[in-house]
C-alpha cells in the first residue's frame, strides 16, 4: 500500500494505491478539505509512530 499526500491551499490531495516499483497504481484520489486537514495529518503521524514502535523505518 502506498499513500501520496500533497498540500494545497484548500486542504490535502491524497492518492492511495499499490506501490509497484515506486509508482502508485490501482489507486484512488481523495480531496481532503482544509477543515479536516489536521485530523488526517494526525492520523498519518499516529501511523508513523506505530510503524517505528514496531521496528519499522521512519518514512519521509
């Protein structure tokens, strides 16, 4: 699974799919309004903390 996040003036643009040789395929695009941007960023931060706690490498 792969997630790409791009910040925009009006929120976030997410692309979620399968990582194949460094490219996201078979995915979906989602727009996150600015009103929910902090919630989504907190979710990603929590996922990062859990990945590191489980012995995974920090990404990004």
